[in-house]
C-alpha cells in the first residue's frame, strides 16, 4: 500500500513540474510587421491611412495633413518638399520584448538627405537641388518605437511624436518663394505707347515690373510670353528666368513669319495681346494695345541751302518726324569722326574713309531705320530727288553705356569734295522721312587744313 502511494505522489510531482514549465513558456509575438507597415504609411504620407493608428479622439486628418503636407503652398514649395521626401527611408531592427508590461521596443533607423547642408540651401533651381540632395550626407536618426501588444490588436504608442519627427522638414525655413509670381508683378506698361496705341509700328514691346522682394527667394519660376493679333498667336517665347526687377518683352519681325506685316514693313491694324505666364502656365499679366497705320504720301527730299562756313561750325540735321525728335537726344547726336579727319562739326577732309551720323535715342527705341546717302556738288542739293543714292542701308540701334545710337554709316574708297546728305526713313518702302542730315567734304586733306 505504501508503494502505491509513493507512485501516485511521484506522478503528481511530475505533473506539477510539467504544468509549471508550461506556465513559464513565452507567448509568440512579432511586432515588426506592424512597424514596417506603419513606416511605409508614414513615408507615403496618406493621412487617411495614418488615422488608423490613432484613437478617434486623438487627432483629426486635417491636423495630420498640416504636418505632412501643409496646405496653402504653391507648386514650387510642394516640389521642394517632395524632392526631400524622395530621399526618405527606414530600417526596422529586431524588437526587444517585455512580457510583464506586454510592450515591445523597436529601434528604427530613419534616413533623410541633409536638407540643411550648404549645397542644398544654396540651390536656386530644382535641377541643382536634386543634385545637391543626391550627394548630401544622409541625416540618420534612431527612432524608439513602443508597441503595446496587451490587447487583441497591437498598438503603436504616441504615433504623432514619430510623425512629427519624420516630417520636421516641412516646417523648417527654406526660402522657397511663397505665393504665385503674379503676386510680385507690380506694373505693366507698353514701351513708347502710354495710351496703348501704336501708329506705323514695326515692333511692339512691354515692360513688366516685379517687386524686389522676389529676388530674396529661391526657386522663382521662369516666365514665358505670347503675342497674338486678334486672337491669332504670332509668337510664343521659350521659358527664361526673371533676372531683374524690370523685364522688357518684345515682338519684332524676326520673331514672326512676316504675315503680320504690311508692304511698308509695319504691323497690320488690329488689337495685339501680350500674355505673360510662369513656367507652369499660371497667368501673371495680360496686356492689350491697338495698332493703326497712317498712310503717307511719298515725301519729298529737301536739304537746307547753307554756306560752307555753316558746316564748319554747326551740326547740320533736320527732324521731319516729331515722335522721333521727342525720343532722340539731340545734343548727343551728330556726325562721327571715325578717321580723325574732321575739320569742323559737319565737315571732313578729302582723305576721310567713312561718313557716319550717330543718332542718339531713348533705349526703348529698337525699331529698324532705313537710309540713303546722296552727293551734291553744290550746297543747294538741286535735283537730288531724281538722283540715285550713293548707298542704301538700314540699321537698328546699338546699345552703349548710357544710351542707344543708330550708326548711319557710309564707307567708300574716295570721297569727292562737295556736299553729302543722308535721308532716314521709318519704313522699308522709304515713304516717310524721319530726318535728314548733311555734311561737307573739302578738297584739302584734314592734316593740311589743320596745319594752316
């Protein structure tokens, strides 16, 4: 009987040992999948998905979006944030479990290009930004993630702290231009047409003015413009940078196929529209003007009949067009001494090689002028209207330091003594005379005259 009790007692002891061993066995828990899914959702930045990690009363979707992708930014600001976000990456390490508290600690390595580096903060456009980000040293942080697995479902504790840490760059100072380029355009005006009406115009131009504050920002959009005549597009520019506060945008003949011009070389009558946009197509300003043509009869060439002494002491020229006179610098205009052969203000020795009149004008004037040179043995230029010109040419102004000048030049192997006149026209058909000028070539060479 004692042996049976001993056997039963032994069996009970074994059962108690086995039971105790079973109670100490660790439950199987794996929180890595939850962490990996969470950080994939964090990188995606979908606020709706991330709401599933919060209790309904903890936060709103709008509050999450304010951290991940703040509202009210422009295309450049979003593109800047997206470029940084592309460098984001996570590595989830093995968890450390605490079976008493039913919590696990997971160390997550968080990678992001160093957007505070000098190369990144000095980038002015997106191409250089992306290059700088790709070569910038990764800013690596270790995030301590706590996962509670005590309930039916696993739960990441304080997910907002993690999201705030990852998206801290969205609130950092970055100097990216806020608002739209239109907000910085303060004025638009037509060049040489304050009333927005052009008469016999070969070119059109507008000036747009930007607020100087614009140039303190990075990633300022480029601009382009188009010009249309009565809704027919004549020209569309390439994209170019806003490089200064006042930008001039022109329509010239070489920008079109010529169909917008009449036989006199002027733009046809109509309403012309300049439309300026940024490089994303957002309108900056639209301006309209009217072009009208005035018909001129063929104007007669006339020169003043002056004595030789007048040419020695005076500049001889005569404006026929009031608009050109208004925009010319009369006291800076005159005959130019190319060869050091001048013997007076409008007089040259016979050894000169070039006669040239410099017409100084407002820098806004860029249209082409046409000119003919004539020769007369006598001061009265009698019969000049039936004579053939010595040369015919055209030119646009050349821009110098403080002004623009039409260089109305004629070069020849030899200049006969006598009187030379230049006739300047506004149109290719040489109907309307803008100005005339005259000079004298004496039979002595300039050194002989100066030596007397």
